[in-house]
C-alpha cells in the first residue's frame, strides 16, 4: 500500500515501474479504487495538477498528470493495453500506453513489463515488437507508438548483464566502475542489432543496478538463486525525427538534449535510482525531462473577475477561436485549484451563450481559490481555463440555536 503522503514522490516527477500484482490486490482495486492512483491524485492536487488519464493492467499502472494551465493544450488522449503473458492471455507481462497531442506535438508514454531471466533477451525483444505492433490508436496521424513525435518507454524491461561472473559484477558495483558493465548490458547490446530500437536514447547509468535485492534491505540477492545484479528498470525516449544522435550511457554526459526538426526540444535533467525504497526486490528509478514547445493559442478564452464576492459576481464570458467547433453539450466547470479530474467540478453551467451565470446552488459552500474550465464535448477534454480567482462566500451561523420548521412553514428558534 502507498504511504498517505506521496507529495515527495511527485516532487521528483517519479515514474513508477511496478505495482502489486497479486490476485487479491487486483480484485480489491477493481472493486474499490486503485490505491496508488488515489494517492497520486491526492498528492498532485497540492501541486495544482490534474489527472489527465490512467491505464492499468494487473501490476502495470500508468498515470498522467498535468498542471491545470496545460490542460487546454492536451488533445486526443487515448490509452491502450497489450497482454503478452501466457501467449497473450495473461496481463502479468505486456504494456500499457497513453498518447496525446501536447501543444500540437504527439507524445506517447509506454510502460512495459517484459519477460524475466537471463536467457530471455530475444523474447524480451519479441514481446516489445509485439506490443508496438498491437498498439494502434485512432486518428489520421500517429496511429502507432513509433509514429509519435516523442515516445517515452519505461518500466521493468528485465534486461540483464551478460557474460560477466557474479563476483566481477559485484566488484564493479562496489568500486563504482559501472562503465565496464554497460557494454555487457543486454539492452545496450541490442541497440546495435535491433532495428526497432533505432533512435531510442537513454541517459547515463550512473547508479547501481536496480535488481535484485533482498526485500527490506540494500543487499543484493543472498538467496539460494543468487540472481546477478542488473539494470532491469529503465527509462528511454525517442524522437520521430531527431537532430544529431544523442548520448549513449558510455558517454557519461548529463543534461542531454535532443530535438525535433520542427524545433521541439527534449532535455533530460536527471536519471537516478532511489535506494531508500526497500519494499521490493527492485529499486525504483526516476527521470526528469523538460519538453520545450512553441506556445499555442487556446481554442476557448475565458474571462472572469478576480473575485466573486456574491452571487451577482458569478459571471463568466468566453470567446472561441475561429477553428473551434462548438457543441450544444459544451459546459463550463467551476473547479477548486488542485482539482483531480475534469469531472471534479464544484458546479457547472452549459455554455449556450458567450456569457454564463452561476447560480447559488452551483457555487462552493466555502471560500477559496478556483478556476473555470471550458469542457469540449466533441473533443472530450478541457480546451480553455482561467487564471485562479477567489470565491468569497458568507455563512450565517446560529450559535446554540436549533431551527425548527412548523407545519405552517414558519421557522422558530
């Protein structure tokens, strides 16, 4: 179970690569709420982030959050799942993905759990190719994972360190000589021979192999199996049309930059493991990226006063861009800053006219900072938001008095 406070995890922009996959846990989360998802949503609200989408397949979980002011520029959100366990019948292995258009550029996030064990390197590549072939999205552009402008590929990819004996690997780790292990890493070796890996970049592996540890410790496997340490948990990225090739792990450079020919830049700022987590035989890994885009114009611009002090102030105006197609089912939602989802509104009004009014029933019971979001029914997403503004409500409190309504409708205290 996740901790109550996960703000520190989101502060790291952490990518989770493994979640519990036991049958009772799956049934519990399906019938109630997936606890990791709920905890992330609660923590993200403190960072003014909203959940864009999620996809889960047994132990694989993918969550996408965005700052509220980015929401109008996220379009065409879709998710996919591919099972590869037991010949495609079981979801303990496979991939989950989420794709979207971000400021006009297509991005796909792909979380995979590939087959385990040293001897299954070829099977891992076959499963990866199968996932790529099976995951197809609707639309005229970026129908496949690799058709996207930017792809982030991560998860428990399960690649191991070939050839070297256990004592050699552990000695290299103890002496921080990771570079001698890079050339024997199965994923790095596969990049030289597997066409499907062309263009995938990865930051330098300057942290110790993340597998396999005795649970509850920072000690590599002392069981009878004595699994050889390996970098099983990875984060890579790929650009559809790249500038000159980016760094390989052997280059040992941080802050690597790659860019699309259209001017978009992807910069990796850090790539690390987190040894402090001991609940698994893996150590989680995280990476922080900056994606630099040309700022777009929102399809809908909302105008609202800085403060709503009374019901009479609860008015908003909006303007739509010439290329935006309105629907009679469009609506404007009132959200508390830090809302978790586009349906997490306090109240809403239909966007029938370019000036809308919120009634008292649609306003919050308490004061606070809020924003308005314009929801497009045709696009199934928020296409316009306001800056935060204050809603100040007055509440009358009758201290120590209990109101009683008489049959005639009179109120007595």
